[in-house]
């Protein structure tokens, strides 16, 4: 009687899934699959709801990155209420949203690096699982743990003061925002006691980046050779090619850096992107229509954003970006664990932008909302912490949602995540008849590099543990392990 190898749940990722490894008769990995098998239904049950509910309703997809869904939905509804796309709001409306978004990116990146990924760096991929976690970090690297906690706290405070609450706020509404930032609120973030102020966050962001670079010096082989494969890269960029996490045009480059999607309007995203369905996963597989299923898939997220943009419009992050690009002689970086390097550069950029926005007097203005001629379709796109996020809504004459299509970051990363799992399984499992805990964690490390939000990607109901199954050439389960 065959049993499943189960990790319940997968550790240190947001969401759960199932990995199946297929072995040949030499006990080498023949194939692998990352399944997302939770029920997909969110796009259906919002149909019939009033359109203005969407920014508050759809952010319930996630407790980690609700601001991303909140703002993407609001941007789509801006179009519907006649406020135009991302640059059509009042200055206070756009800048308050940007401040909210940078707070979200900052806290999410900090959570991912310090809480989810640093245990693998500090204790090793095959380290003792009893200490290879955030508790172990707190016990053995107290200063680093405190830094991570306080940085995330600051990001959450930025969200609270712009969105109204730390989780599931209401700050963005169709056509603008429902509050500005008072002088007292500004000073709370700008001039607060150490360490909870903007200057300290910039300093600590530099320190986190220095920590990674120092680690890289002594672990370059592991970081540079783990799950490396060529791919296309996709993101939004500002019209002048700068990194812009809130608004821009769609750009993609191939593994050599050649532009293959030429800065197009995201309102027409469905002219360029198709979603493939496979019978072993509820999560779809997007690809660029022009290049087809085999060659059109792409990566999104911090690594992809640094590969697609021309520069970063904040001085300290730009300097770090130049060093990052020099490491690959200006070519796109296809090293999966360098997602963390890119993530920390974006953390620094977010800290710089938060500080810059807090000093902007536009945040105290009172013209909060713009409206114009109503349309029946709107698309909102931004760069969520995990990658490019699409919200597409259509309404009827009664202001009810008739169509909703969401392509979330992890969905965009579905194919490269599967490839990363396959590369890792081959590197760690080939030739072995018994599967160790360290081998299983190596596969999880590959998934964690993308910072996936599996529950967002499938719009899941309920909780599903990860199942880890190894099958031989006769379709028999050959090992079982559980955590």
C-alpha cells in the first residue's frame, strides 16, 4: 500500500502546495511538479458585487500583502470612474498611495528575508530544523532578529497611517484616497524615536544589504549555482525605463537582455499575455502570446525587476543596482537565490522613497478624489513584493462586477518555480534511495526564493498542507517522510 511523503505544512512560505518528484530506474530525478491544488473561486464569487467594494473585498486574498491587492483593485476602478490610470489622480492621492505601497513592499521584503529565508543562510540548508527558523535566529543572532522585527514594524506603521489599519485598510478608493497624512502622522514616521524613524530604516536597509553581500563572499558557489536557468523577465517600468513599483508600462527582456515586450500599456495586457491551464494544478501558467508556451514564460519579482529596468530613481539603491548589474557584466541575472540580493536592494529603495515622500508637502493637501466619465472596464497593475500583479474588472449598467480576472505574482512565476524545484531536486536527490530532511528543505529553499503566496495565486478556501511524494519509474512511491 503506497503512502504520501508529507511536509505539513511547508515551512517558511506564505501558502501551501504539493511537490511530486519522479525518479528513473537509476534513482535519478526524471521530472518534478509543483502542484497548487487548492480550490480556485475568488474571481467568481465577486461577480454581482458593487464595483466600489473591490479594494476592500479582494485584499482578503492575503494577510501578508493586502495592500498590493487593495491598490491594484483601486487602480482598476480609477479607470472605471474616469480618473484615468496611475498618473491621473491628484498629487496627494497618488503620493499617499505610493507611500502606502512602499510601506507594504518594505515590510513584506523584510518579513521574507529575515523571517523566512535568513535561517537557511545562518544555519545552512541542511542545518538542524529545530533551530533553522526565526526562533533560532532570535536565540543565536539577536541583533539581526531585532532589526528584522523593528523594520517590519515601521513598514506596518506606514501602512496604518496611510490605509487606516495595518491589515485590510480602506485608504484607497476609486479615484483617489479617503485621507491625507497629517503633520503629526508625518512626524511620527519621519522623526520618531530610534529605531522607528525613516533615517534609521535607510541605515538598517544598507546594513541588511551589506550582510547579504558579506555572506555572498564566503558562499558564492552556493548562491550562484543554486537553481540557475535562463529565462525571460517581466515587470512594469516607468516610461523612461526607471524602476517604478506603483505605475508604468509593461516590459519584458529575454535571458540575454534583449527587449521582447516593448513598454506597452497595461490596459491592453490581454493582447500580450495568455494563461495556460494544466490538469495537475489550479494555478495557471502565463506566457507571452508572441513567443508561445515553450518560449514565452517569464519570471517576475525583485530579480526580474532589476533585470528589466534601466536604473533605480533613488541614489543609494541606484549605487547598489550598479554593483548588482556589474556582477553579471550587465546581462540579466538568472540565479534564483539572487532574488534575495535584488529583494534587499528594493528594500533600500523603498526606505529611500518613504523618506522622500514623508518630506513632500503634497501629502497634507485636501483634494483627495478625481472622477470623470464612467467606463465599464478597468485594469490595474502594480509591482507587488512578489512580482507583477494584474486586476481586471468589468461592470454592467447597475455598477455590478460582471468579470474579474486576477493574475497574481506567484501565478506569473509558476513555470520558473517549477523549473527551480526540478533543478534543485536533481542537484540534491539524484542517486539517492532515501530522502533526507535537508534534501526536502532544499526544494523548499527553491520555492522560498520566489516568496510565493500560494493562497493568493489560487484564491483558496481553507488550508491545504504540502505533500511531498517521490515516485519511481513503475509509479510506486519509494520513500516517505514527514515533518
